[in-house]
C-alpha cells in the first residue's frame, strides 16, 4: 500500500467516479489508476468500488471506510510536508486562496499587496468560483484558505471562522427615478427590470424569495457571476441591479448611483474557511489575520485541532 494508491482512490471519488477526469487531474493514465486501485483492493482483501460493466457507480461499505481514512492520511502527509517546509524555508512557499469574484476584486487587493510585500517569496494563487466549489477546493486540499458565504449543509471537515457580513444595495444609472426617492421600497424596485448576481453566489442568494414573501413578481432580466459585468448592463440601461454594497467603487462607478437596501434584504455572513486538522504555515496564519484581525495563529490552531 502506498499514498499514491490512496490519492488515486480519493481522486476517483472526488470526480464522481469518473476515472478519465481523475487521471486528467493527476496527470496520469486511466489504466494506471484502475490498476493501482485494484492492487489496493487486493492488498486489503475487499472491493472498494461498486462496478457495473465498465463503469464505477459508487463506493462499497468498506470502500466508504477506506475513503475516509485515505482522506485523513493524505491530509496528514500534506501536513508533514508543510511542517518540513515551515522549518526549512519559513518564508517561502505558495498560498492558494479560494474566493468569489467579489472578494478577489474588491476586498483582497490591498491585503494581498501588503502580504506580498511582507512575504515576497510566497506565491499567491487566487481561485474564483461559487461557495460550493470553494468548499470542495478546501476539503480536497486544492486550496489552503477559502473566503465566502456558505450553504445550508457545509461539509463536516470544513471549519468556519466568522469574518464579516455582506449588505446589499440597488445600483441605478444617474438620473434614474429611484435615485430621487427619499425611501426605497420593494414595491418601487419591482417596477423595473432587475439584474442580480447568480443565486449560487452570496450577493444573489435569497433575492427572489424576498420579493415572493411580499407577493411581488418583478422581471429578472439577467443574472451574472461577476458584478463588473452587471454594472456594464446597468450602464447601458438594461435594468437596475441588486449587488453587494462592497462591489461599488466611488471612482470607477461614478456614472452610477448606489442606493442602500440593507433594510430590504438580509445581510449575508461571510466566513474564512479552512479544512479541519490542516497544518497552517506561519504565512498562512498571517494572511488570515490580515484579512480578519480577530483571528490570530493561536485562536486558529485552537479551533482547527480541537474541532471534530
């Protein structure tokens, strides 16, 4: 038995039993993965995968148990590697941050610039997607730190550190009738075509439900995954937008007017996310503290290693 076999098994499960995608992810061949998993099954004396013809459709009961242990072993192996790196090259390495377009573009730039000045030998890789994909990257070890909202059933191995909340605002072109009102209501907003963030993203979640609870049926003409795209469509008069307040830049968006809607739409909590038991190198702890000063290294590791 070796770690490579465990890595192959985990990759097959994480790609929803698509051996081709698993091979692509690990830069190897499909026959190579199949052979190594069969060798692992032979050594353990049990079948790990449920096979139907030429397809793999799931894990057997012992396969479920082995997969859970394999995840822990691979995580521990990565932690050992990081411990070695910490003591041999304390201020060198890489940091993979998974977050949304909103945080990547509007919250993190100054933080990352300062971080890179402090740790010039650390390469920062930003991965942008929705909360579900971000959680997957963290749990699989493909990313070190996540910053986003969460969804109803977050994976058990995902540890959440409260960070901030997102308020929402209405974005309209200059001179729009809504900008002349002393108080904005849902009824007034519903009179105009609406552009919003995709519902898979924090800034777009729950918007339609708010209108439905008030028995309103506005015309949602467009949804997008990027607030900069949304602003472009507001600028050309395609509709008004409901966006995270953070996404408004007073200089770049000077041709648009932002209207507070925090009393109309609920604030969304944002979390810093790390996999349970993950060994955080010093510069990773420092990055988290720069993002959220309430969480320092001692507090972080206290939660990471005590959380089960």
